[in-house]
C-alpha cells in the first residue's frame, strides 16, 4: 500500500537541513521521492537555500526518485557530504 496524496510523510532532517527547518518536517501530497524532493526544495528556497542537492534514504538505504514511499517507511533527508 503506497501513500495517498492526503497522507502525511514525516521526514527526519540532518546537517544544515536540520539547522534551517528543525529535526522533522511533515509533508502532504507526497507519493514518490521526486515529490518529496520538490516539497523540500520549496521549503529550503523559502529559507534562502536555493539549488540545494538533497539525498534521501528510506529505511537506511538510498533510493531513486521514482521510489514510491510507503506508510511505514523511515524517511531521512540530508545534503551530500563533501570533504577530504
């Protein structure tokens, strides 16, 4: 069973995403990871973080944009890690 448009997806945020929006955000009208990234991008843009790359992990694994979010999925979002 996948999410319906009116279900709420709870997303745990890390790194600078958490600094800007807090530890969690709850979003509606999210069915796929692509939808999720679009919603998050809008929230980040409203806070001055434009063109932000977003990595999404579901249940501890990276997923593609076409992944359909399930009601019991653990969803986390974080920026790409850089450094050396």
